[in-house]
DNA sequence: ACCTGAACACCGTTCAAGT
DNA sequence: ACCTGAACACCGTTCAAGT
């Protein structure tokens, strides 16, 4: 679990860089404890409740004490996300016969894992996972797509595109928070259908006539999510024998 | 531009609903002025600088005064986003011969428009555009895909999927903020390639060997973005003659 | 009816002072 | 060397009091 063997992470230059700020010495144990506390708070009360102060209170200290082990709230989030990515179990050995299905399996697992942690996906989105666990996943994806016989550049771009899609969906879905009941969501979709259906047909003829399908896909099921996976895999598969 | 002719928007129930809060009477002119000020601040200093206080200062009042015209900061953001969506010019009449290219054109335009407004995409992501301008775009997309002969449910899901992809990319790209120079980005990608290349090959063999392609796609050009568009369109096109 | 100063209940982060 | 109380410079939103 230690990142000590990995080379230092590449970063965009930050403003503080100039005035020679040294990263504080940190004890591995405490970093993990802080990350665990942070995740517990997210799981219990959601991302908005995650505050340097709430984490500190959870651990019986003041917020300032955390900065001895963690450089910023952003670094703390990175820690929490890396840990959650670690929960993702990869499907089995890459199988040339089933590479598409295996990629879908991974996507479904990622979605499941994030759904266990409230709206953490919101913080995870748009972060390149360069830690151990993220790399493990990327390495596996490459292996699977190589088994599928895809060209290198297609594989490389797809390694961005798949997680982008999955985490974007997770982000969206996390907005129907834990406090929003299934009925509330159903009613919201119902309301949206009625809204679309009652729009002026001269101005939005297609939206009006497609009100039903636009608001279909029960959010209990996975129709929308599976549709996106299908599209991505068919699209990528179509690039199997092609220079790009 | 007025939404007065549209039916009321469907919403998820909010906590305040219970205690019977009335939406304040608002003067259309001031709402627009506030939205214009907000957009000006975003354009000049970025989304983080957009604050009820900065908007108020910009207009020569206190923050509290804004609440006579706008229910919350979130509503203000919605206003700003609707206005920016209005900047998106739709490609011409749907053409059955060119429907795929036309959809790509729209995607490129959306990306261009958002790139004009700093990191506003961050706020726009995961919002369903139910206003005039968003509906206009959705109606057009449906028309184009109908010209392409796609099944209704495929069209409906694709109306979610395309904007999801485009805004997700915009979100990501907005993280390389205006203050990050092209060289900084190039160096970051360089650093990432070296990072991948210097990982332990026994643990991450595929990442190591694919370090080049993984970090390819100059961010000046649009390779990555175009790859995603290609995948989406090939995938959706593959569903043309299929029950779903 | 509209506007607003002041306040409330928060933030992330810093830093001098303690142990 | 590590920890922390207090402070700094902010937030979104409310509300009593003004006009």
C-alpha cells in the first residue's frame, strides 16, 4: 500500500512552489488514520460535511493539527480517493474472447464502489489516478484491450475515455443523494416527462414527441449506464483494425 | 429569451419547500443584470471568484440585496449557464447524409463556447439543461439523429450521453486554468510520460510500455477530444438497426 | 415594496506560542 | 519535533431595521 517505491508524481507547478515550501514530514500511520476518518465522514454525511474541522473533531483535535500530516484538504481528498480506488476489484485474467465484457465488468464495479461512498465521485472526477491503485487498474485495462487486439493509441485514449464516462455517470448519480428516496427520483422523472410533453410543440416538436424515451430508464435499473457502455465498446471495437 | 411561456420546471423536492418559502418577486431586468455581472466575473477571474459578495460589489451593493432577485447562488449559476448555452450556435438544417458530422460540429461548438468562459464548465456539469436554450439544442440533436434513422430510445439516451461527454471534457480541460501556460501543460505531460516510463516494469508492464501513447495528444490539438467523438458516433451508429 | 448593515454559522489555512 | 488556540480572510444566507 505504500507509494514509497514509485517515482515522484508529476504535477502542474503551484504558486507556493516559488517560495520554497517544504512538504511537512509525515508519519504514515497518522496519514492513514486521517484518511480513514475523512472517509468515515463522507460515508456518513456526504462530501459537503467533509471539512478539516469535522475531520479534526472526529479525531479529537483541532483542524490545525492535521496540517502536520497532510499538506491541504486537496491532498486529503486525494488520499481518500486512492483508498476507495483500492476497493475496486479487477475482473479475472484478460481473456481475448471476452475483452469487451470484461471491460464492462470493471466499469460496473467502479460504479458500485463509488455508490458505496455517497457523493465522493464528485471529488474524484477530473483527477488522473496516478497512485498505486489507479495504476493497477490502468495496467489491467491496457492488458485487456491488448488481448482484444486494439492499436496502441486507441488503447491509450480509451484508458482515459472509459474512466471519464464511468466517473461522470457516478458524479451525476451522486446528485440524487442518499436523502433522496427512490420515489422522489421517480417523481422527478415523471415531472420531467410531463414538462417535456407540455412544451410548445411548434418550438420543440422533437422534445415533445420524445418525452417518453427521454425520461425512460428507471434509475433503479442500469439502462442508461449500460447504454453508454455499449456505445463506448462498440465504438472502440470499430477501431480495432484501423490506423489512428 | 423569456421563459414565461414554458411550463414550470420539474424539481427534486427541497428542504425549504416544507416551510412554505415563496420565491421572491423578481424584476427581469435585474436578474439579467446580475447574471451579466456574474458572467463577467467568471470570465475575468474564474469560477472561484464568483461570490455573492463579488457580484454585489461589482454592482455597487451588498450581497444581501441580490436575494431580492435571485433565490440562491445556485439559481444565479443556473442563469449564467443558461445564458452561455445560448451562445451555442447550432449547425445548419439536419442533413441525413451528414448527421454524424453535424453532431460532431455541435460538440465542437459547445467545447469552444465553454472554453471562452474559463472554468464555468465545472458548474455546468451534471445539470440537466431544461431552459429555452438547452431545449433548443436537445430538439436539434433529436432532429439530426432522426435524420440519421436511429431508433427513438437510442436517440433519447444519446441526448444525455453526448452532452455528458462534451461537458466532462470541458470540465477536465478547465482545470488547466487560464493561468497555466501551454508550456506548463506540455511539461506536465512530459513529466507524466517520464513517470509512467520509470514505474517498476514488473508491476506495471503495460503502463510502462504504453507511456508514450498514454501521454500523447497535444493539448493544443484536439486528438483526445476527437477520439471520444469518433467512438461515440461509431457506437451510436452501430445501433441504427437494432432493437434496444 | 425594495434595499441593506450587521450578524450567524460556517470555511481553509497560518502562525506564534506552548510542550 | 510535534501540537494547538486564536486569528485571518473569507463564505452563503438571514433578518431586523431602514427608506
